[in-house]
């Protein structure tokens, strides 16, 4: 490489000698050209091709290795790993300069030998380190739930790639790992211990490769928003008391009682959190005296966890009437999800105890907070299939946008079906029945201009998921859902069942995972890998 760079610089040197500029100027030009050529040649000949220095060590998490990589060249590095030298998995790419960096490698089974090697890209040259062997540590003393996986027979080749993120809630007094990720065979490959007596409402992978957790202590009443790295080290956190103080200092019109159910990650580094709040009402119909009604709020936290925008559900009585309470009071709205609408910068919120999914004017942090529409029975949309109220979702969870174009948005919604309206006279399903309640995976297409909702697809797996659950449309077009807390379990001891099914008129079950008691999979869904921008096929 030095020779080619030297040859490319030589014509410049000869041309310089032919110039008629003053001697001092010519000397300066020659010196600059020699310096440039020497820099390029030395970088190309040594730093970009020198051997990578790699050291592998344990981390605080026995399933995570710390790989320190030394490089003499500015570029990017990543680590490949697997049970043999075909590797098969990789981390994200990380920028590197002359200083060594440490990459946390996660995605390994406990007590298993793995091969690892680093790759560096610098000045168009790719360098690969020698193979290194690492043995993942023993599983933690706190046990993992013994999930069971089954597949169609024969296995279907269209099974979507990725790994399973499980967010479980344990029965009171049960000491089990509640936040963990498995491969698609059900083997745990990552976990985080939130602490005994606490549970993770939700956790999500951040663009920087860390996880953000919402953790709740149901006995102590505290709750936290906590960022951790793959090894489980706390990077930063904000507890609810600190948020209360910051809300008061900023002059917002309510003080949150706690974090709950969900948060939304935004591209600008902000986090929109769901919070509970209470408001006192006197002599509501059917509730004489004083009632402390529990409602919802949204708080937009900037990258430093400072509140910069907030929404108070009690501020919009024309849209959200405190006397509409399908589950009774004091738990009035019980929201359980918040998602972002890219076409207009607004927020979509699932209100379980209203059986509505609503849109809020957020306008990327400059919105009024007005409720723009309410989707669901007795809301603002007509149903394309007619006025059969049983076709609407009821006491739903986890809406996600599958497609969006102009005024049309398709939403996958896990329809739990509690108190499902069966006719326009107020008849509802009964727990345990008859008429029995049932759950469905659904996809609705919503046209905001015509205010018409079209039930594009639905699948009822024949069970009733009393609470919790999630749904998503996978990259291959299949639908995965988490049927949590079935009233009648598919088999003894099953607390939750995940299914990947084809999105067809008669769905085929491609893949299935049973989660056993004493934990419930509040949410469980497939993610591409443990690293942003990386898809693991196996």
C-alpha cells in the first residue's frame, strides 16, 4: 500500500518542481506533499493492517463477556461469537480510535463454551483477530422460568428470526428472574435482576445498546426509570420522587404518583412515560361522598430526564368523562401503552378501562394535548363491518402501528375481551360465562379522514386472556402474540402462551412458547437481537 501511495504522490512532486513559483513557496508545497504522503502511507501500511489486540474477561453478568479491543487506527469494530468457529452472531459496530474500547458481548447460554473474534474496518481494510474461547458462567442462583417451546410438525421455514424478550410479573413472594431474553428454543441468553419484591413493568432496547427499565415496588410504592448496560450496571435513573420534585419546580398542573405500564422512546432521545395521578371528586353518581379517582398522565422527559411537556387526563372532560368507568372506580382509565404516530408527531394511548385507543395532540412536544379521536365501541369511528359491537376490541393491550400512509393507519391490537359488548343493549360476556369471554389477535385499519375503522384480520385462539398480553406483526408478515393469564390454561401450570401464526384466513401456528406459573408474561415479543441494527437468524 505504501508503494501505491508513493507512486500516486510522485507526479505531484515532479509537477511541483516544474512550477515557476518562488523558491520559498515551492519548498512549502513540497514539504506539505511529503508530509501528506508520509501520513497516508504510514496509516495504510501499519495501523490499518496491524493485528488486533483482544482480551476477553467476565462481567458482572455471567452471561455477558467484556471484550477489550486495542486498535491503532480510527475506524469501527465489532465482535462475532458462536458455539463454534462459524460464529453466527455479532454485536453492533462501534467506533474506535487509537484508544482501546470494551464491547459487552451478550446472547450466550449459561455454562457454554463460545468462540469469539473481533473485526475492524479502517481505511477500507478489514482486519480479523485470532479466535478466542470464552465460557459463559453458570446461571444465576435465582431461577429462570422453565419455558417450553414447540413448533409445527414439520417445522415451518418461515419462522421469523430474532430472540424473545420476556417481561414477566411473579406471584407475590416468588423469587424468580422476571426480565430475561431467550433464543427461539427457549434457552435464556440474557437477564436483569430487578430485585426481590419488585417487578419490571416494561423494558426496551435503547439506540446506544443499553436497556431502559420501568421498575415498580408494589409494596413500598416507589418506582424507577433506570438505564442499565448489558452487564447490568446502572448508567442512570430517576425515581418517582425526583420526578415529582421536577414537575412541581417546572410548574405543571399535576404531580404523578408513580410510573406505570409503559414508556415511549423517541428519536430525539426523549422518553414519554405513563404515570398515575389522583383527583378528588365529590358525590359522583353511584359513588356518594369523596372518591379519589385514579387517572393517567403523560410526561415527556428530555435526555436529562427533565420534564418538558405533560398531559393530564383529567383536563379533557368533554372527551374523557369520569362517569364512564367500565371497570368501576377508583381505577378510571388504566392506560397500558403509548406509541408514536410518525405521520403527524402525535401520541396514541391505549386506555384499557375505557376500551378505547385514543390519539393525543402531541405535535412533537409542541401540541395542546387535546384528544383528537377515540377508537373503539362508542368512540368516534364507525366499523366497516357494521354495528356489531362484539367486533370491536375490549379491555385491550399493546396497540402497535403496522403500517401508516397519509390518513390511514393500521394497528395491531391484543383484544383481551373482558366484558366484551355483545349487542347494543348493553349485554356483555361474563367471566367465567356464559356467555363466555374470549380473546383475539386483531389488526384494524383506521381512516382518520372518513372516521371508519376496518377489521382487516382477526384470530381467536380459543382462550380467554384475562389481563396483560402483547402483539406485533413480524417482518415476515406473521403475527406474534402473548396470550397471558388464560382463564382455562391450555395445559396444567401454563401461565402464558406465546404464538407465532400466519396472517391468513385460517392461521397456522408456526411457533409456540409456554411460560409456566408462578410468573405471568405480562408482555413478551420478538426482537431482532440484543444489539441495535443487528438481526440474529438463529
